């Protein structure tokens, strides 16, 4: 019997030039290709004294572990998001135990929006819109269109983009949770 894959999730983040920032995710956790294990998982949260937003896609347990490690790195670096992200990426890539963790993270504060991967990459997106996970491309396309062509606030863009993704992607549902600063 092969490894059972948990497909989880779609996360979308938007930062408007006025400092309006939001991250959101759907609630679905899928086991294998056919079984929905949970409908209302929360995969976004505020950390570091409610000054940083984070969301994850991938293995839920792995993502919680990475979020905890990231928050510790934020504390070590006095809230410097980029330094904490680089340190986490280095640990993730080099530590034998952490290397097996399967997840992607979006982290953001009022100044920075980053994607952290298990390959040791810290990606600064070209735009103030990013999405990851199974339905990430669907949410990203919708968010880009809304960001470029409307005056909607960050939360409205995130919610609408995730709703659109949930109507297309079988691994994304419409139980949306958001966090904003």
C-alpha cells in the first residue's frame, strides 16, 4: 500500500498599498483522491502578538510544527519577518527531521509578503497577491483580476477568490476563514 496523501488546501493573501492586508483559507482536508476528512479546518492565523499573518498548505501537522518554529524565529529576530523566514527555510532544508515536513507557508506583515518552501526558498512575490495549495492557481487568478480591476479591500478579494477556487477545485471548499491586520 502506498503513502496516503492529504490534500490540503487553498490559501490566498492580498496586501493593498494602503496597508490593508488579509490572508484566508478554505476548510477542506482531503485524504487520498476521494475522501473529505474535515470541512472546517482553520489554516490561517495571527501570530507574534497579532502582528504577523500566516497560512499553510500541505500536511496539517507539519504546518503546525512549521508555524511554531516560525514564531520562535520571529521572537529571535525581534519580529523581522525576512530574517525569521530565511532562518526557518534554512532549518527546513537542512534539518533531517524538518526536511520531511510537507507544506508551503505564506507569511505577511504590514511590510512584507513571503512564501516559504521546504526547498529552502523564501520567495518575495512580484505582486501583493499570492496563493498556494491545491486550488492556489484558481484563487491566484481570481485575486489578480480583482486586485487589478476593482477597488475591493483585501478581505473582499481574498474571500471572493477563495469562493471562486472552491467552485472549481475539488480540494477546496467554501468554509472560508480569514485573518486581517
